[in-house]
């Protein structure tokens, strides 16, 4: 039978040995760096962007039909007829997307003037064929009774996605290069990725817009130049610095 005092001594020694093994295992599992186990590694926040000028391949146009009459129903009838013909013509034109929006009916009262009703409806046209769309606008304005509100050019979803995929990889590489430069500048041998966000967007560039322009139906369609849009992808996030180098002697 082992004496009580000897049993306690062996138990204490085993406990101490177990703690040493546990601490040694934890230390071996930690990356090689000169930080305490409780302090987080130093972190720098960086951002990098990549931009490309992409040709606008979509054209949008807004037109509206309008009529005024003392009888609201009569004014609405005129607008409905004009819009119906415009939609039929737009749908018959290959490559044109058409949709109506913004229907309004308002009573107008002016001093010493009889009350009247103004009815209006907007037609949105979109296409990648600039010549076809400008020709349709000419026809709808000349003999369809519609008025041009304005036009705008943009990048199609397919072209935007393709550009953003390439720009994302460029922005990531630029961000990684900045992270490596920052690590070296602060005296660290390496770095690890922390939280990172990727954002996409357009850099603002005014596009040609026409308002109340006259399109002659019998003349050649107005030449349209869509220009370009700047698409930008930005990567921003944290780089956690790792493995501090000893100071030079």
C-alpha cells in the first residue's frame, strides 16, 4: 500500500507534467510569430480598384403621347389610340423592347379659361441596334403623334458581367500586392487575409441626352454614338500581419 504522502506527491507531479504537455501542445499549434496567445495580430485596412472603359451597347428612349380635351374620356381615347399604334409598330420592329409606363390624367383649370383634361402616357424603348431605334423614334414622332422626352446609353447586363469578372481578378491582385507591400513596410515577413469586401459600380460619365428633338421620318435616321461607361470594381478589407522580423543589428 502506497503511503498517503507519496500518493499525493506522485499525483501532483503527474498534474504538473500534464499541464506542461498541454501548454507545449498549444504552443506548437500556434503559428510562428512574436505575439502573445491572447493578443490579436496587427491589422491594416487596404483598398484597391480596377477600372475599364466599356462601350455602351444599349440605347434607351422615352416618348409620350399626350392629349387635352374638355372631355376626359375623349382625351384618354386619343392617347390610348396613339399608344396602341406605337406599341404595335415597336413590337413589329426587330430587336426593339417596348413597355408603357407613367399614365396620367389631370384636370387643368386656368383663369378665364374653361376647364380641360390632360391625359398622357409614356413609352419606353430599348435596343442594341441604334439605327433601328432612331428610325423608329423618327416614325413615331412624325406620324404617330408621340414626342421624344429623352434618350440614354448604357452597358448591357452581359457586357457588364464580363467586364466585372475580369476587373474583379485585377482588383484582387492589386489588393494582394498592397497587402504584401504593407507587411514589408511594417517589418513583417507575411500576412493573412481578414475580412474583405468586393464592390462594383459605374464611374459617372455624362451621356448624350436629347430632349424635344425633331426626327424627320423621311430623312435618314439620326446617327447615334453611344460612347463609353467606366466600370469599376473595388476590393477593400483587412490584411493581418504575420511573423514579425527581428530588428536589424
